[in-house]
């Protein structure tokens, strides 16, 4: 189950990514608390999460301001994310114990259920747990920490990708390929499939831009 702060964070990140809250917009805690019908505590927590993702800047005594996410910077982060995840998947295929495979299978089933329901928010949470299981399955704590940190930074954009038509089904199919490779101990395939799963290129780059909003497309042009 998601918390109130999760719901607020997701709502605001969608509005920022889609250009409904343009760069420079000030986000005031009292106004947001009134809008969402909550106290300022979950609003403050949500803003802190958005700050960790680089979507807003928290300025002491000056409030919170929406930043201008750069398409180029985001793509660079996805490139690094793809390599980190590829290494995680390769090491996971080499080192995964039966218990970890069972956890991956369980999260894969959750992804399948939420994809069938077209519940993007629930799918994203199952997807997040699926990826984090692979990070931990790498057996390399430092690598897992780096992957989890960058995953957090990219949360708004990874979530937006899932709103592209048919992306849930494609993502699920790619997850299945990754699990099959890890379970078979096929390091090369696990690495290649996981890298392709994360990279934004070709048609998927166009899909990403289409979900990023008119403001972001103008910045890319």
C-alpha cells in the first residue's frame, strides 16, 4: 500500500514531467496541504522525495521551486542506469540462490497481475521491487547501493515510461526474459536483456519524449 506522501509525490512528479508545473513554479507547503486535504508533514516528505529525484530544489527559508529537467541529462542517467543494471543482472545470474529466484518469480507474478489490471502505480511498485531484488542478488553491496540510488533519481521518468501505450506488456515480457536468463545462469543473456530493458533509444526515445510533455519537448528542440 502506498502512503499519503507517495500519492502526493506521484501526483506532483507527473505534473512536473508533463509540464503542468513549469520550471520556476514555487510549491508552497500550506497550499499543497490544502489542495490534497492533508497536514504539512506528508507534503514535506513528498517534496523531499522530489528533491532527491532532482525535480525540485528545496531552499531554506525560501520554499521549494520546480527545476528544469534536462532531456540530455536524463538520457545520460538512463545510460548509466542501464550499465549498472546490466552488471547486476550478470552477477545475479552467476550468484543467485534458489530463494532469490523464488522472490524474483513472486515479483514477476505481481507485475503480471498489475499489468493485466493496467494499474500503472501498482505495476511500478512491483517493478521497483523486482529490480531491487536483482540489485541485491548481485551479491555486491556497493553496486546495489549505487543502482538503488540512481533508480531513486530516475523514479519519475521510469514511472512515466510505463504510461506509454503497450509499455506495461513490453516491460513484463522483458522481465520474463531476464528471470529466465538468471534462472538458467546465463550471464551474457541476462546482462544484454537487462541493458536493453533500461536504455532509452530508437522508438522508445520518441515514446519517452511524447510522455515528457510539451515543455520538455521544447527544451529538447
